[in-house]
């Protein structure tokens, strides 16, 4: 499909190479099987993680420890091409790099970094991020998971929910209340008292591992604490990193739906001509392209701000809110163009559409990001 606005012309040679490399990987290794994974509710993370590591995609925007050290726009472009394959694939890479590796890289001790980051960058170790709880999603300040000092150790109790990679992870970055405020803990998942049952019966992000985490008197040494951060600043900064990947990634999902709808409209014949020749269909396709292009321009602009060190969380909220809603609308329009075929996994549209329902909610619901922008515009907080 032609890039009418020539948006990708702004990519430099290194970014083009990353784009083309990830696109080839998705085309060769993901698209032939992802519909089956979605239908079966499986994701071959252990098989794919070393390949993703070899491609330099895990923690790619971080420096050192075997990480690629790319610029932010390169990371965004990679997320876009990964999510053109499936949101579950981009979620795996995003959680590994932005939610599990980033807090260790940013706030961890030298020992924590050396122990985990090289293996995670190579895909030899998988990480997860524990913040959301069964009763506290949008309000993490009231989390119930608690860590209590016991001599030089910590005893961790509580539960987390909707955790990507949870039951396959080797390490969990867990945020908990303490008598000293909220702290982050690096928790090896083979620690006694830790369990991570997988969540089943999902109708969204089925090609992704989603779990609960339970901590039953999990004893951790003092060296498990992330030493360089306390309070909500820690987990919220990680979420900003991951949301940046989301606002890029959903452009890929939207583009995949648009391309599928365009191709279908040129071959599906009704009333003696392709449905793409009808005005109603062309109107839908035109607005779908406008939405995809606008989301792409937003992503590029925020990427430039991040690369210059000027990106702030409110701008990330704008991108996450606007781009996910645009992508979901485009997926729904594509589904209507495909008619009955739009609900089958022979085409990618219903898979992307269902996945985007989760992306709309996770890492900040549309309501929360709406209120972030409302507060930015009025100076008045509507959270409480």
C-alpha cells in the first residue's frame, strides 16, 4: 500500500535497516503461525526470546549490558513493525525491555544490572513487571502488596494481576508498599512462596502469556531492593517508557488492518464490481488512512521529542490515548469492510481488533489518560 504522505521518508538509514529487519522477521517467523497461536491461546516465548535477543530488540533503547543502545525513534519503529504482526509480540518485547529491564537499568544496583541485564538482552532470561493488583489498577498508590523488614531481609506478601510474561518469567520486578513508602524489588521467580498461575479464557491478547502473581511470605535479601528509587516515581517512569512503545506499536496494528481492508476491497466483487469501487467503501478507506497517517505523525513527533530529551508524561498520555483509539476505530472499520470474513482468523483484522481492546485498557485506561490531559489543560485534578 502506498505511503501517500511519504512519512517513512524521514527515517535515517539505521532506522530503515531496523524497520526492514523487523518486518522480515515478522513476515517469516510470526505471520505464518500467529493466527494458530491466537486460536490456541499460546505464545512460544522461550523459542522466540533468543531470536529477538539476537536481533537486538530486547532493551534495544538501553545502553550497555549487551543492549543495542538505539535512539527512541528506532525503538518506536521496531514496536510498530512488531505490532503489525501481533500486539502480543510487541507486548512481550515492551514488557521485557521497558518494564523489566528499564527499572533494573535505571534504578538497580551494579550487582542487579550485571546479574540480569546481559541475560535479558540476549533473551536467555525473561522478565515481568508487577504493579497492577486485583483491586488496584488505575490507583496503584493504594496497592496492598506489602514488604516488611525482618532483620536484614524483606518478607513480601500480596498479589498482582494481568501480568504479561508472569508464568514464564525468570525474574519479576515487583512494586510493594513498605513502611518507608513504595519500593521496587527484583524477585527471582524460583524464590519459595512465589507463584504465577496463567490466566485463561481470554478473548484478547491470546497470543500472549498473561498471569497472576502471588507472594506468600516471600523472603528476599536486602540486595533485592532497587536502591535508586522510592515512591510511585519508579513504576510510573517505567510505564511512560512502555506507553511510548504502545503509541508506536498500534500504528502497526492499524496499518495491518487498513492494508487487509484495501486488498480485500479490490478483490471482493458484489453487484458486478469490486466493493472498493463503491463510494461508501472508499470513504471508509480514506478515513482509515487519515487516522493511520495522523497516528504515525504523532508517533514520529513524540519520538523526536524523546530523542531530544524533551518528552514528558503528558505528551505520552496524548499519544497513547489518541493512537490507540484511532487504531481500534480503524480495526472496527476494516472488520465491517471484510463483512463475514472479517470475523475469521483467515484475515488479521479480528485478531488485531480484539487485541486493541486490551491495549486500550492496559498501561493506563483511556479514562486515566483523558484525565491526565484534562488536568494539563485546566490545572485541576479530577482523580479524587
